[in-house]
């Protein structure tokens, strides 16, 4: 199984482009961005929701590693 990796970027514009690229590979990114489009959310709200879900998944994965 291949997990699409993030490219190393440094600027906000590059980060934004990388997030849009990941929409093709990551269901969480795709779902958040589509939901934001559907609801007409601002860029700030869009990325806030994406960050929250990413942090939630990170915490869940850390817990899984500790449990194993």
C-alpha cells in the first residue's frame, strides 16, 4: 500500500498548492475541501477545519501506536 507523502515546501502558497494536490490522494483532505466549497466557507475556516481533523487523526494514530 502506498501512502502519498507531502512534498517539502516553505511558503504558504506552496503549502496551499500541496493541499490541493493531496485532494486527489487523501480522502480527509478531499472531504474537508469539498464540504468547505459546498458550504461557501472562507479560506480561514476551510484550513481551520482541515487542521482540526488532521490533529484529531494524529492524536488517534499516536494512541494506536502507544496501545500496540
